[in-house]
């Protein structure tokens, strides 16, 4: 996908690639409404009940699939109808109306596909999900290149839709097979009796997403409405695609975390919960920090594959890498909130994030363009993640007692300062080489510390150890 992204950017050019980024942003905004948080809902409840109540799991999968088809279809129709108004009044490009209508296909298939992926994760079919991702990734490269070569921007969008359709088909077949293996009856009969989960979990999840998606789209719209907006958007989208590569890797690696944490939290197994969360933080830091550190020190290397048209714009890359470092520090906290069913707090957190991001973008984008948008994103993420972590430490401390978030933050801050010093006082190649070596040392440090920490016995106050001592006494 990275190779396809670079090729598409070179074939389309900076302006058309910016248009593609804005269409994807619009579809992404509407996908929050279309998906209705059903992928996350399916993961949470399928993982929690797959052993205790397989029949309920079948109803949850049926409900999530039906509701995803309904909401996805409704939002796709809305996009088809209102595409001309969106293109003319919101994104300052009336000629993109037909392209937005193609995006409606991506919107619908993506909503149904998300519910299936969530159910597969809840069944802990991680090898199956990995195989599906591999096949989809392999087939997407030639499909996207052919579509872009023969159809330009429209061809790229149709290729993305075809790619999602192939993904849906493989997920559908995999879900039927995994449900049969777990003795889960897939049925739509009586699935509506599970509707309370929509209120308890899906509605706060989708309300949180509603704040994220439209605000992100609105901030992007601020950028493209500048005189040179689509060229700036092209640069921003290119840097964002590079930043999203480790983010996607992390997302795949973190797929098992939510179902496992949900199961452990339900059993109040604090020691195992701490151990799993410790591994989650190690994965998050190991994936995000080293890559971001090198690009922070040598930002010119990030946009080099996209060609001379995308060169420069170091501030855009560096601000996005700062946001990536924040993701490395705080991504597991989102899984913690979901596993503890604190979705209404998640809604409050996203409300604050949305307000801060929108305000900063309104202040910075008109003057600084793409770098202002990247700075607003990074600053909003950092400013709102710290109170979220503090909330979890106050109310659920036993479950995260072994997570030294303050130490992680100090270490990442020191690495960030060293990368910036290398950027300002050395040449790009030397700065990148120095920070690559530093990143390697940090990676070894994180993995060794995690291994050593998880070899220690559980704390005496944990639920796991108390249960063991009770068994010995009996």
C-alpha cells in the first residue's frame, strides 16, 4: 500500500493528490455515521460472551451486520444526493461532485466490512484477519495502479471501492467459518433483543466518532479553501500517508488487545490485565517512536519518494511525527477505556479534543497552511491525552499499576529533543543515521524492560494471586 501510495501521488500530481485526500477525508467523516461504532461494539461483546453464551454472540453479530448495512446505506444515499452541494460550498471544488458519488460506494462497503472485522476480532480469529489483510494488500497494488493509470482520480476511487469489495467477500467467508468453529449460530432471528448494547456502547462510540470525523474534515476544509489549498493538502496528505504506515502496523498489532482486556476486566484479573497492558504499551512505543524519531531528525527523507513537487515542508512532517509519538504513548489508553466500558467518558474526552483541534486549526491554518494544520493536530492530541491518562490512574489504578507512563513520557521527551538538535545542527543524512542508531537503542531498552518486568511475580494484592492462594488453602 505504501508503494501504491507513492506511485499514485506521482501519477496524479500534487493538486489531484490533494483532491483525493479531501475526498477520502469526506468519506472518512461520513463513515463515522455509517459504521455507527458497530465494529468496536462487535469486538467488545463477542469477546465477552463467546464462551459464556454463543447464542447471544450470534445475535450480536446479526444485529451489528444489519444495523451497519442500514446506516451505511443511508449515509451512502445522503452522499449521492448532497455531493454537488458538498463539492461547491464545503470543499471549494464543484467538479468533484461525481468523485464524491463514487465515494458513496466506499462508504457503504466500508461500513458493512467494519462490522465483520469487529466480529472476527471478538472471536480472536487473528490469524484469519492477518491472512485476509495480506491477500487484500497484495491485490490492491495492481488494482490501484491500473485504476489510476487509466482513470485518473476517478479510477483511483473505483479501485479503492473494488479493493474494499474484495475485502468484504473474504471477511464474509472467514466469519462464517470462524462462527462454525466456535459453535456460534449466525442468525438475524431475535437479534433486536440485543438493542441495549447500542445505547450502552455503540451510541457513545459513534458520538465520539462524530466529534472526530467531522472536526477533522472541517479542519481539512479550512486548508483547501486557501488560495493554494489543494497543493498544501497534497503535501499534508503525502506526509500523513507516511505517518499512517506505522499507525496501521500498530493498529493490526493491537487488534487482540481489546478482546483480551475485556475478558480480563470482566473477571477482575488485575495481574493478567497489567501484564497484557504492559505488552500493549511496549508494542505501541516500539512501533511508533523509532520511526517517528528518524523522520523528526531528517524530515526531507520522508517526502523524497513523492518527487520534487512535494519537497520541502519540513514543519509539516515534524508536527505529524510529534503526533505519531503521542500515539505511541497513549494509544493503549483507548483500549483501556473500551474494555472498562467507559465510553461516555470517551465521549467527553473526544469533545474536548475536537474543541481544541478546531480552535487551533482556525487560528493556525490561514497563516501557516499545512504546517499549521499538522501543528493543531499534534498539540490537540498531546493536550487532551494527559488528562485522559490521569482519569484512568485515579479510577482504575489497580488495572494499570504496572504501567510507568510518566517514565515513558520523560524518555520520549528526551529523544524528541535530541532529534530536534540533530535536525538543526547536522546534515539530513547524518541526522537520520544518528537518530536511527538512537532509535535502535531505545527499541532494545523498551523490549528488555518489558521482558524483565513481566518475569516478576504478580503483586500480592491482585485478584489472580488471591484466587491462587484461596485454592491452596482449600
